[in-house]
C-alpha cells in the first residue's frame, strides 16, 4: 500500500506541475484571442513563461 501512495503522490505532482500550467495557458490564450486578438500572442508567451517560472521556483 505504501508503494501505491508514493506512486499516486508522484503522479499528482506531475499532473499539477506539468499539465495544469498547459491547461491554464490554453484557457488564458483562448480568452485573450477572443477579446484581445491584437496583443494575444505576446501575453500568452508572458503568461506561459511566468507560469513555468513560478512552477520551477515552487518545485525547487
């Protein structure tokens, strides 16, 4: 049972730090593209880099 708990914790960390920023970037990008199409690419890049930076800072 201990192995399963460690594995589940590891998988949840991978999901939280890998897939969640990607999902948030797609949602943020879609909203920006709909409402602010002229500036959306730059802000999506900044949002993604800020999310990656925050995830790296918290993880390490």
